[in-house]
C-alpha cells in the first residue's frame, strides 16, 4: 500500500529558544524531532511518500535539504515556499499546489504535525475512510490543555465537531488526520482562506467545515502520544533522558572496600533497594545509567548482573576509577540549556529519594 504523508514545517518555532527550527532539534536518542514525527507510522507494509513543506529562507539558513539526507526518513520530498505563511493550512495548501502533478491524489493522505510523536495501530481498514487521531485526557498527562484542539465524538465513534482551543470534551486531537480524497482538503482550504483572510486557519477548521457538509471522520485513539510543542516540553524530554553517573559502593549497595574480611571479592553485596528503585523509575522514563566504581574491571559483569537481578538495567560500568572526587564537565547551548550537568553528594549508605523529590 502507498500513502502520502504531509508535514507542514514552515513555522517560526516561536515557543522555542533561538536556533534551528524546532523540528530540526536533536532528541536525546540522536534522532531529529521530525524523525520521531515520521516514526508514527509502521512502514513495513506501507510505502510512505513524505512531503515536508518549509520555506526557502529556512532551507538557506540551516541547510535543511542536506540535514534531511542524513536522517532515517525515506522517500521524502522537500517542498520550499518562496515566502512565509500565516498558518499550517496555508503552508499545506501552497506547498501541495506548487508541486502540481507530482502529488498523487489517488493515494490515501495523512497530515501530521512536526512537533509530536504519535503511535497508533493503523490497519488497512482505517485507510478506507477519513479519520482523525486523538487522545482521552483521562488517560494521558499533557500540558497546555486549553491550547489543544477538542473533539466531539458520538456513539458511532464519528467526529461530530472539531473545536479549537476551547475545552468542550475530554478528547483532544494530536494533529494527525487522514483523507481518502485529499482534494476535499485542498478545495475547503481555498474556500475558507478566501472567506477568512484576517484570521489564522487551523486544520480543525477545515475538518469541522467538511463535517458540517456531511463528510465523515472516524475517531482513532492514539496508542502513545508525546508533545514536543514548546521549549518547556522539549526540556522535559531531555530531563527524562538524562544520563546518571552513579557510584556503586555506598550508593546502590552498602559500602565495602578492597581490603579486610568483607571485601569486594566476596561477591555478597547488600543492595540499597530504595536507591535502586529510584534509578529504576528514571530508566522507565528513558534515562541512561552509568555505574562508576573503584572496583577493578573484573567485577564489571558481576555489577551488571547484580543490579539486573535487583531490577535495574544499566548501560555501562566504568571501573578502576580513583577513590577520589568525580567531576562532570559538559557544554551547554540553546539546544541543551544551562545547566547541562549537575551533581549530588549524599551521606554514604543513605537514601537518595529525598534528593529527587520532584522527579518520581
């Protein structure tokens, strides 16, 4: 099966620190934000033709075409507009119109925001009708609720209304919409743009207008949703994916040393279970755990296995370190804001929990 995926990306990224457009920011896992946006769809049984629409100015300033060529996004076309647009609707309409016959209207077409990650279990049956993907506010944690687009759903799982930035239900849109015939969108966008020249148009306005005219849109619940829409939300992603350099003795197990009757070679450490569980809660959010220790490298596998048996998977064990202070040095920038590193010193064999009272 072959589908079109359209991602409007001509905005100013005004809710982000200065620098690259937000969708070109690098996620802690090394992928760009836009790669996560595209990752929403399982391409094993689907050929996805991705159309990324931005402006020539942004491309010239940030060399976007070269950047995208080094990403995991396949079968993409970068559409460059000559001028800035007033809305995502204008971006989409102008971009698709500009490439004319190079856009296949016979393919099912999906519109997708560039600044979030949405995972949904789309099957072939879903591509036989229009749809919009959303979430139930009772099942997710999300910020800026009043700025979301809200959906009214009837008992047949059809969207009966689509309302922008007004809390009218517990269902929100996640900026992902499917069309069996994309010419419907294009025609409606043209009509509403001519009718409402002084107001910003949203995709919700286009879909609502089509619904009022009798077009049906099914509601599909997202399986997973992460919003990257503001600098604060993006910073939270970074915070959740922090790398923790954690000492072993006195932090995760009761302290002992190289010498004496109860030494490292006995391999009978007593776990500090509460502290291990603190770190486990971080790894569940995406954190990387690196163990630091003065123990020699021959204990590396033992440490990994010991922690794994106590419920904590760690990424690396750094052995043979000096029994002395450890200092982290890291650069900061708009894309990795200050402070980009920090440190915690706490009493040996004591509880870590109070030092992370706002983190779990």
